[in-house]
RNA sequence: CGGAGCGUAGCUUAGCCUGGUAAAGCGCCUGCUUCGGGAGCAGGAGACCGGAGGUUCGAAUCCUCUCGCUCCGACCA
């Protein structure tokens, strides 16, 4: 990485001012041939953020605030991940924000892998757009309506079908531009009558929404399958078993739809599935999204699975059926020309005719997933993060802060793990062992290293796997090597 | 939106029924002793009792209104 691409280019760097635009700097750097182009596009490594707890902000609670009814809500409050601002609206504190970002990143990577392209649309939309689709009046009180200073009617977007369709209407004129799948990850607002369960059912929530545009129904089906498979992979990476269930299409309309449901006792909807689903493997292997995905989709839709609304008691023998509760973490729809027609998103086909584009939309509740993952992965002591979403890889507890030998050992391990690129949260507070260990379990980092006077004297530290509780007393080197050799990345 | 509850210190609560000017535990700050699963002792800070009005000599307490939050139902990613 070249911090100063101007070095050695005196004539050019002399002209650089603090106000130099990006373009100017780009030109300067390019003119300076000694700078590798790669450096210009180097991106910051977001995940490499070790932290000493004394310099962090992690307001954990010993007692449970009274408003929290379910495990995930309780644990998120206790672990200092969120603070409620008003009904269904939350601030994300550092720990919660890190988890949210991690989930968002997994979702983004899998969307990109499937060929979808990221955009970002605003939270505030104009009522005019919604009048054209006819939904402004239909949507009811769930839509938060806003009047700006010019008395114009605006709204805080509950979803973005109208806007994305309007974008495509303007720029996409030919079938040659299709297929197209645009997605964004953005905050939305639905003024729920009764928000509850913390971030699982908030009024403000972070959603990934993808919108597919195709020339005909067959192509739209291909787009649907891509998203279907991308969702299987996304949830598998997040450590969740999400079952695709035949679902009601709801007010959004359409005739092909699956909800991805995580089974949990605290789930808000009743669901039914073949009991063989419980043994079914999640989709781990990489997928070629240009291949025919129909067989894969078939594999994951062959076994019966339906939400309450779509459940058909005659479809499956009772002794094969599991009735459970579930959390909806994703929902995919095909809805044809429902928006393209009224909003005029037309393309010219091969025959030169103007036809409305075929659309689908595909949502993942990113902020809801934080709660869903905790519901699916916690114990009496606290959260148990799946490795890919854990806010830090390793929690390092110095059980006797201020003891010279312990400090030296802990500082050393912290340095090594950090240098190796692991995210380490180092509890260097002057606090008691019990408090540190309880906090570590509560925040649920996948690995813990405990360093205390007893072990230091014997030349060992304790390496603990949060999920299993399994502990080993080994040398510091062995612990570092164990973490570096795979487990904790 | 129907039904039911609750607002007292940062958190969890007591006090309210039967009015007399606010209490405890945890957390926080200081000191000492402790130190391998949320320590002990001593001291300290911190609450116009959600807000407004009313009744009363006097209101956290009774009455009215209002705001906020929670739960059940209907609705929803």
C-alpha cells in the first residue's frame, strides 16, 4: 500500500492542494507511473478491528430491562447491542452494529455472487410515485406520511417497488438490457400497530430488497431460482436453517412466492413441514449461478413446507408432519407486470413490440436476522454467535489485570492475534474474573482465551469454545496456533 | 384498531389501597481488604415520583386529561 502516491513526483505533488478533487488526485497518481494502480483502489479492511475493552463502549446489563419478553430481545439489551428509542425503533450500539454489518456483508456477497447489482435508493419517497401505482391510498396507516416545507406529500419508504420500477422505466428500453436484478440494503419504515420482540418486529428495520426484471415469464422464473438459491446459501452462511415454504403472496400480489422460515418457539407465525426437513442439510457448496438451478430448487421444494395461510392438511400424512412456529427471515415473490404496467416500464422485444417487463422482488430482513440468529443460537449464559456473524472472533480475558505476569501474557497474545488479522476483544478492565467471564459468555464470541495467575504460573492459558463450553488448558503458543489454524476465522 | 396493564435513581423494584414531602438491591464514584464464574467492609453521588390540571392545610399516593411504554387479539419482512 502506498500512502503517498505523490512521493517522487515533485513537479506534480507541488500542485496538490488540500482541495484537490478526487479526479485531480487520480490524474496525478496516474501520471506518476511509479504508483501501482492497485493502490488507488485499495479498500479499507472493515473487519480488522481489534479492541481493548477499556477503550470500547459495551454497556452490558446484569439485569433484564422489563420490556423484553423474548430471549433475543433480552440478550440484545443485556449485551449492550441496542437501545430502544421508541416503540419499534432502536439505536444500534457498537456491538450490535458490528453484527448488523457482518450480516449485511454476507447478504451482499451472496447477492453479488448470484449476479444481482447493488444500488441505493432513498428512504424518503414522493407520494406522486405511489399514486401512479395506485398504492398510495391502499397502503393505509402503515405508511408513514410526511409533509415537507413546500407542503409536498412525501413518505418514508416501506418498500421500493415503485421507485426501482421507475428507474428501470427511464433507462431500460430494450430486451438486450435484460435480465437485470438490482438490489439495495436500506432502512425502511412500516408504522406497525404493534411493534414487539425487539428488532424482530420493529417499525424501522434494515432490509435487503432485490428486484428482478425480465423479458418473459420463463426468464423471470430463472431469476426467481437464482434468488432462491442465493437465499439458501445466505442463510446457510449465517448459521441458520431457513426452510423455504410456500407462502401467501400478501398485499404485494403475484402467484409464485416462498417465505424462508427459521424454526423457533418464539416465532410469530405458525408453520408446517415434512419432518424430514429437520434432517435436511443446508446448502453449503458453491453454486454456478449460470447453470440450470431448477434441480437444486426442486430439491429444496420437494418436501412439504407451508405457512399457516397456505397449509393444506390433506397434502401430507399427519404422522409425517411437523407443526411448529417460525420466524420469517426472507420472502421472495414473482409478480409479473403488476408494477411495470401501471408505471410504464416497457421494453422492445425481439419482434419490435413494446412489452411490460416481468418482475419479482426478494427481501431479506437484515436487522430481523440479528434477532433470529440469537433465537436460534443462545443458552442460559447468553448469545452464541455463529462464527461468520460474530462481532469479534476471540474474547481475551485477563483475569488478573494489574498482575505483571498476567498483563504480559495477555498483552502478548493480544498482539499476536491482532497482528495475524483476527478480531480480538481484549477485556483489560480492572474487574473481577467472574464479571469478565459472565460478560464474555453473554456477548457470545465464538472463542475465549482466559488468562489468570494460576495458568500463567503453569505456563498455560485456557482456550474455550463458547458453543460447546469445551475448554483446554494449553500453552499460549498452542492457543494462538489453534486460533490461527482455522477455527477462529 | 379493540381489550388489559404499567410509568418512582442508569437497571430491577417497594411505597399508592388507608394523603404528612421518597426506600432498597444492583450499577456508578472514593478508600481498604479481596481476586479462576457477576466479592466484603466503610463512605459518597444520583429521583422536581412521565407531563398538565384539579381536590386538599398538605398529593408519588385521590380525581380528570394527556403523553409514553408493555402485554393479548386483528395486521405485518
